[in-house]
C-alpha cells in the first residue's frame, strides 16, 4: 500500500509540476478533465444518504446514475472553461455561471416535481466548489508575466503546508483541534504547517522572485500570501472531510491508487488557488 501510494504521489507531483511550468492550453485541458471528474465525485458524495452516527463508514459513496442533469452540468463546465481560455475575461466566466444557474432553475420549475430542489442545490454546489474553484489555478498562471512565478505559491501554500503540518503533528502534536471532524489534526501541526508555508514562501520570494522582479521586499508579501493560502487550504481540507463524515464514506473514489479521488487529493488546493489568485491581484495592485 505504501509503495503504491508513493508511486502515485511521484507521478502526480511530476505531472502537476510540468503542467504548472507549461501553463496555457495543456494546463487548461488538464484542469477541465480534473474538474469534470471532481464534479462527478462531489455530486455522488452529496447524493449519498447521511451517515448513521457511530456506524462504520463505507469505503466509497453509493453508486449514482449519470443522468440528464449531469449532462447539463458537464456542458456548463466545458462552456465555463472555454470562456476562460478563449475569451480571457472574467466577466464572461461570470456570465456563464449565472446563465447556467438560471437555466438549472428553469429546468427545476419546468420539470417540477420530477426534479428535487436538493438535486439542484447539489448540482450548483458541486460545480462551483470543484470546477470553478479549480479554474483559479489557471487564472493565476495567466496573470501576465507574473503568473509564471505566482502559480508556485499555490504549491507552497497547499502541499508545503500539508507536508510540514504532518511532520509537526507527528513530532509535537498533542492538542486535537477538530477531534470529530479530523481526529489526526493537531493544533501544533496546523501552526507548524502555516508557519512553514510562510518560511518557504519567504525563501522563494527572497532568492528567486526578488531577483527577477527587482522588488527587494516582495518576499514579505509572498510569505503572507502563502500563510493565508495555507490557512484557506486547511479549511478546504476540513470541508472535504466534513462531507465524507457527514455522508458516511471514506474516499471520494479510487481514481488515484493509494490516495482516493480528485476530491481527496486536491481538497486543499481548491480553496488555496482562489486565495492565492485574489491576494496576487492585490499584490500586483500595490506594486
């Protein structure tokens, strides 16, 4: 199991690093595919019956048929990504999301009572939380010339924090901050992960970004971005864990051997990407 998990992690990390470095159409295409899979995982999870308190969790969510509503959702995701890549204006992406939501509401009204309102709520949440949030990774990479170095703040904030939070938790973890939601998370691990993300960001900013931008103190802002991104990533991880525990299953899918599904592996990155993108725009504005 450990060997399988390690091999999967190596391939996954290598793929992410290459795509982040290349950017452009390959990154957008990969994110589109991942978004559709992530939508399906989250949609299945939300459709799962609520867990019985004290009962053992199932390995995976209950099976769910791919229906006409899912087809509409996938079309909406594809249109959103096409608007993002080819129109290059966030207002068009916003228009696609609003049009999709209005269209889904129209379907609900026209098909009432065949379509349940819970299904509509699940559909909208699943699309916004995974595909739309993931798109901020591409949007960060495409922030002009700065996107080439800004995108790595997502890796530092998310994976850097996860790694050091785990290490600090093993070495010093005593106080459990979310014993019911995430029993393995400790206060010491969380603090260590956030501070480590800040140190990694400052190091990256001082020795690399500062050299290519000529901004002497930019490493301070990068450290702040990475720490906030790390905190947001933890929130994303806890949300994904909360859904699993509330709905009574262990992994979103078995897509990635040893890791689970897209939502299991990228749960923190989803929210981190949004935070880094927003804070990067503030940094550029201040600069």
